[in-house]
């Protein structure tokens, strides 16, 4: 579905991550345990950028934010705002389809302790850059968390100081697209109320307003 510039299932350019995936596959032979492809519409006006696949979520299922706590709030919001045909993502065979939206990650492979190194983020950034370049004009990029925000700026070859991360902040990008920030939908953020459902809903209201203007 995707060009090699956007996603390469056989990528092994980060040795630490490739070695870790091999170990995970040995321990969990039924897991996907490979780079995880973006999921969603072919030419979306909304691209959601996460950090990296979760051990028992995307890394297990092969779909971003699937069978993962972090996906609960995300897929619910996508459904409520008309970007998907169902509110939950459970498996590759559950019939879920995204509408005018796609989910990707700054790092396509599961990192140990869910923490990719700066080098690994840099190594993977050319895939994100190609994906961003292929978006339609006046698209919205939703960055879930600071790392995703920084990865988007890097992909646009912008200085990190050019746009400061803040929840529900909006940043105009050089090609007319808009970067919107949100706290990550992680278990920690949700359970500590750093990110509430109302806060995340407000982010999608902002996105709706931006897309209505195009």
C-alpha cells in the first residue's frame, strides 16, 4: 500500500531495535514484532502522529494504537468526529476503517522500555518526512506528545524553537498545513487526568475548525 519511502516492512537500519524485535518474536511468536505500518486513508487530511508501537498493542497486532490503552481515547474520538466507522480497534480483522484520517508513528519499531533514542528517532524520520510530503494541501497533523511534535518539526527541517509544544496549540507549517498538539493518550496521562476526554475532544474541535476553513 505504501511506497518504500513512506514505509519499509524490511527496514533494519536501527540495530538495537531490530535485535530487540527478534527477541520479542522469540518470546511471543504470535506477535507482529516488525515495523508497524501507518493505518488509515490513502490521502487523508488528518494525520495523527504517535511515538512508537506499544509492546502488547501495535507491536502485537500490527496496527497503530490497537489493543493498547493509549488507543481507547484516540479511536473513540475518531469515531465520534466521523473519522472512523467504529469506536474501537481490536485486530486487523475487526473491519475498522478510517475516513479521511491516518495514524502513523515517529518511530515505526517497538523500542525497549518504550523509549527510542534520539538517533533512532532521527534514523526513522525520513519515513515521516515522506509521509508528510504526500499529504494533500491544507492538511492537519495531530502530534500526540512532545516527541511526535519534535519529529514533525524535524521532518519539515524546522528548528525545534520555531514551535513550542503545548496542549491544543496550533502551529502553521511552511506548506500551508497545520500542526496541532495534544498530550499523548497514554495510560499515565489519562489516569492522572493530565489528559481528560474533554481536553481531547477540544483538540478535535480545533481540528474540525481548521479543516472547515480549507
